[in-house]
C-alpha cells in the first residue's frame, strides 16, 4: 500500500520487473499466478498495455479490509488491538490491526492440513490477506510471497520422530490451536504413520478437546482433505470432570480442588454423565465406533468409575475401560488398547459428514450449532457483512471451523452438562482460504489469549546447582 500510494504505475513496473544488463525485463515466476488471475496472457512485461500495467502493479488493497494479522507465540492481551504506521516515514498510513497467537495462525493450519510440498505451496499462495477496493480477494501470491513462504516452511513439513518413555514411536507435528483452528495433528504425520505400521497396524492420532470441537473439526475438515477415515474414536473422561458437569463447584487453575472432587459422590457423577453421553452420541453420528477411556485418579472410587462405565455403554459406546496409565505406564492402558482393536475390527458403519460442502456458509454453521444443542444462531452485523463478502468471492464451498470455548457445548463456558435451547452468537467470520476453511468466532472467543492474575511462570525456575528446570510438572 505504501509503495502504491507514493509511485506511478510505470515506476512500480520498473521496480517489480527491473531490466537486466541487456535491458530485458522478465516476470518473476510467482507473478504469473497473478497475471493468470487477471486474465493477462503475456510473458513480457514490456508488452503490457497501460491498463494491464495498472491492473498488474496495483493490488489496491483496502486498509479497512485487511484481515491478515501478525502472530506471536506468547499470551498478550494488549496486542489484540493495536495501531500501526504511526512513524514519521509511513506518511500517515496508519490503520488498526492486531496480533493472533502463533498456533492460531493460518500458516500453522496449512502445515497441519497439507498433503505434500506441492499442496503446501498451493495453500500458502492461496491465503487471503484482505480485500481490494474493488471487492476482490488479495492473496499471498498476489503479494508475491507464496514461493518464499514455501522455502521458509520446507523443513517444517517434516514431522519429528520421538518416542514415549516405554519406546513407542510418536510423530509430533504441527500445533493448530484446537478452539481457534482445527486442533489436529498433521495429515502428513498420519500418512507416514499408516505407511510404517502397514495394513494390519494401528495409528492413534489426536483431535483436541471434545466432540463439539476436536471430533467435529477432525471429521468435517481433516478427513475431507486427507481422504482418511477412522474406525474408532476414543473419548477420554474423568470422574472429576463429570462431577463438575453434574453441578460441582467451579474449578479454578491454581486454586485447591473442592473436597467434593476428592471424595465419593456417585450421584453427582451420574448427573454429570449427561455430558459424556452427548459426546458419545455426537461422535457415533459420524458412523464410527466409540470407546471411552476413563482416566482414573487415586481419589476415584470403584462405584464412581463403574457409574461412568455403565453410562457410556448404555449410550452406545463399544466399551468403556478404566485406565491407570498415569500411575502404571503402558500396562495401565493395555485393556484400552484391546478394546480399541476390537472396536476397529467390529466397525461396519458408513462414515458420513455432518454437512455437505455445496450448501451456504450459514447453513453449515447452523448444522454445527444444532449438533451443540443450540436452538438457533444470531449473527452480528460484522459477521453478516463478512459472510456476504466471502459468498460473493466464491468461498462458500469451504468447510467451517468454529472458534469457541472448549468448556461447554454452548458459547458460555460456565454452562456445564448439556445446555439446550440457547442461541449461538456469531461475533465475526474470517476466512482461512489457504488452509481451507471459514471460521466463525463465537461470543467473546479471542484469537490472542491473555494471562491470568497468577500465571504459571511464578513456579518455574532453575536449580543453579544441578541445572534442572523446576516447576514444569
């Protein structure tokens, strides 16, 4: 924008396509993507007409419609909304913008959803940074940075091979924020793992949070792009969490747990199992078998654990297994592994998505809201405007990635159990076109977290005698 505002069309062309020592001009490779988009079928910059030069050199990006934000990998609430361009050399080109958390960036989502280097190059180039004054989407390739971004990411596309304490191989790759982005491990890691284990092997891959976020996004976004579908989904539950969903007191990080979570209360567990039942029902609706892993704490009683198991099986889970792997390592999850193997072998259902891609953006959002238990959806004026823009720009065929709280099926983090009849408020709608989804922001959901009054860094230090890090566990 700065260069376009201070230079003529001819000057811009001279700088974008400088003449070599033989006075010949050439287009950079990435520029041909923009030329094709503009309908200009020429390979020599000197053959462009004045009108074609103007179209080529000027993105005409509307400062008020720039949607791309910088990212930072720390929580900082004061970077949610900032003003840039206030320096004397920026010639008054100030605008409001903000930062997102790095794991919520579109580039992270691209990395997690890409299937190859060529696919990643295409996705990075297709990322939309804003809209021109003429209403057209402006992409990373329009800016000329798609190739450079690919070079920056060429090593990041390779997963890291690690191992558990017991020697089980683990591929660690990508970290898209689960309640902002799609929250799944990378497609590439899954592809490699499946190749390594062979047709008779098993690959366990993660979908962050519950059926309203992790499962829904895993099936409707990741499975669509990878072409892979699972036979079984494992839902992890704890007695303590179900007590909270049954009406137990609020749990606050850094504060001691209420005694109710450490003492037997079978009835409270049973009341909270409605939440687990909803997660099981949602997951089974995709046509996969469900196994519940009941992660046992030392304070859980046998009656409480059995109450969870009974509720899960009654809701249609293939099995519900009491797991003690935290205390006993792999030996404490052997029965879980057997249950998952059996559920996979018995799988006979047909996998199905929650919604088709050939319906409107609103219809997709409302299908997801219905799966939460919402009675309806309410759109802010800003959300309505963005949906209209993305529809006009041709992005209606993308799946939806809802950014919402992970603490409730609703937008209200304090609404435990299975809230119903609520209206889901859509505050804003953004497009991650390169990654391949539209993401509505629900309620007060922020893409840049802030720190609490007592952050965990108070407990982190170094033992200067041993060199050991303290306070991380």
